[in-house]
């Protein structure tokens, strides 16, 4: 009587093991990706690196070109070790990009504290969202359209504020970005759990970008609202 059900059970078990392996590898690679990010940020601080020192629009276009070049390379090589190398190269580049903001924050007398608070807040958000994604029975895949729309709004507002330089607008943008990318953590982790993403390199890239954007925007909020000058 049980024989007809055995193949289905075996397939289900095998699928579960595969998803667990993808999620485990994603978390390991995500942890590893933090090393070149920190190294890039440290080098950028030492060099006083700034891609946005010239024309804001040209610098933005250059950043997008480099980022999407990495995205293309990672996608093309995601089934090999070369994909890991490209991913780690991208996280090093993102560390360089982060150094400019870190340098600005460190000019505050409580700059180190603000950075650690943003790091702790990002870690807490990740822990909560990953736990919800893992334990919740709810399907969050329906969030994709409005999350993408939210990113477009943030991107357009961010480009506009390069020229407007309005602190209040930056606060609004950063607050919305923290909410949007926190929700993206939930969405992207559950995609792995439900089998929507089966490549751990692609999964790592998605979650890394979520965490990076949460951290950057938390740090921006803390700097604007809580930065103390000597």
C-alpha cells in the first residue's frame, strides 16, 4: 500500500536536502563576501577614494556601468568557481564605494559608534527577516512587483537628490530604503527555501545587495539624525 508513495516521498526529501544545501552555501558565501567588503572599505579610507569626486551624473553612470558589468559576469559564470571570484571582486568594489560614506561618518565625534550601531541594526534585521522567511507558512513571492517599484522610486529620488542636496528628502529616501530592502531579505531568503533560486552564487548576490543597502541607509539616517560634531 505504501509503495506508490515512496517515489514522491524520496523526491520531496531530495528536494528539501538540495534547498538546504543551497541556503547553507549561500550563508557561507555571504559571510565570506564580507571580507573583501571590509578590505575594500579599509583601502578606500586609506586612499580617500571617491568615485563621485567629479560630475555627479557621470560618476553615477560610471558606477552603474561597473556594477552591471559585474552582474553580467557573475550571471555568466555562476555555475563555476569563476562566479565566486567575480562575486568577491564585486564585494571588494562595493567596499571601496562604501569608504566615502564611512569617511564622512567618522568625521563625527561619535562616528565609530554610529557605524557599529548601523552594523548591529543590519545584523538584527537580517536575523529577524531570515527567521521569518524560514519559519513562516506564508508565501511572500507576491511582494516582488511592489518591491521592484519601490526600488525604482528610491533610485529616481536618489538621483534627484544628488543635485537637490536636501537632508529631509535624504531622510525619507533612507527610511523607505531600509523598509524596502529589509522586505527584500525576506523575499530573497524565502526564494531559496521554496526553490525559486537554486544557485547559491546568485542567491548570495541578491541577499548581499539587500544587506548592503540596509546598512548604507541605516548609516545615512544615523549620520543625519544622530551625528555629533566636536
